[in-house]
């Protein structure tokens, strides 16, 4: 790789990571692509995917996959929880600090060492609930 290509790749990765960190919506690759294009019009969707994969593998971002729908990405790689609205698809961060307690409980329960865990909450968000009650 030439120095110029290497620098361009580094710059792309920095822009993608900062777009991801500033977004609080847990965006899809396509959303990130549209944002990054505002400052780098020549970037391709393939480049976005490649960099998101690299960032995830480097532990700087999280990929949240929800089965059949598109993966969402999170610029916060620390263990934290999400609430997923089954109506509008919104993914929000939860401010509950039980991570350590849960892991200790599980570790103690089965006599193992726990490194990490995932926990997702599904339901209907307050905005969708309000809309529903207006319709009915
Ligand atoms: Zn909703
Ligand atoms: Mn999150």
C-alpha cells in the first residue's frame, strides 16, 4: 500500500468513527454512508462496510444484529443495554448498571468465569404507545 492510499484509508476510518460516535440512533451502514458522503462525496458503500467491520473487530464499535433486519452499529463498545421498539425499530441506550452484578451471579451459579454478556429488551416505546392510544 502506498503512503497516500494508507493516509486516505486512515482518514476514512476516522470520519466513519466520528460519525458513529456522534450519532445516538445506533445507525445502519446505509445511514452512516449518507452522513459520511456529506464530507467525503467519493466514498463507496463498500468502503463503509469494510471500515465498520474493521472498527468492530478492533473493539472500537459494536455491531448489533437483529435477525432479518439490517445490522445497527454502536460507537460505544462498552457493555451496556438497549431497548428495541418493535413498532418503529428505534434502538435506545438504557442507563441501568447491573452488568457486574449479573456477571457475578452467573459466574457463581455455574462456577465459571464470565467475560461478557448481551442483553436486549424488546417492546413498544413511549412515543409509539402514545400514537396507538390516539388511534384507538
Ligand atoms: Zn417506537
Ligand atoms: Mn448503545
